[in-house]
């Protein structure tokens, strides 16, 4: 109780499947199109995008997201992959542009 479960993509199994190293922003958004959008998992894609959008700082997406407790902003290109995922979501998901007002 008290936790809001969100889907996430793991960077690599089995090494990055649990714990604080589970959510890598750069890897998540590189994989989001193929793993979630092309497979029709639009709600999970939306939830993933919005979860990272909630922790944007100074225009940066965290490269390592530790349950949103201790994000590490150490990847220059994570933001570009994030932005590409938003564009992909808008064009691929039904009513995709609705994410822009979320």
C-alpha cells in the first residue's frame, strides 16, 4: 500500500532486473518504440513517458532512476531519446497527441 506501480523496461537481464539499477532512462527510451509502441502497449508507453517527465530537471532526463528517489542525471543523449519517444507516441498511439496535455 502507498506505492503506485508503474511499468518499466530493464536495461539488461539478469543484471539490471531488480534494485536501484533497474531503470535506465537512456536505454528505456531507446527500447520504448520496439518494446511498447510497435507491440500496441500504448498505455505502458504513456505511463513510462510520464513517469520520466515527472523527474525532468533542468531539461534533463535521468539516466538512472532509482524509484524516483535518487535520479542520476549523467547522460547527454537521454533527453533526445525521450523526445523521440514522445514524437513516436504521438504518431503511433491512438489519440497519441493527448499526452502533450497530460
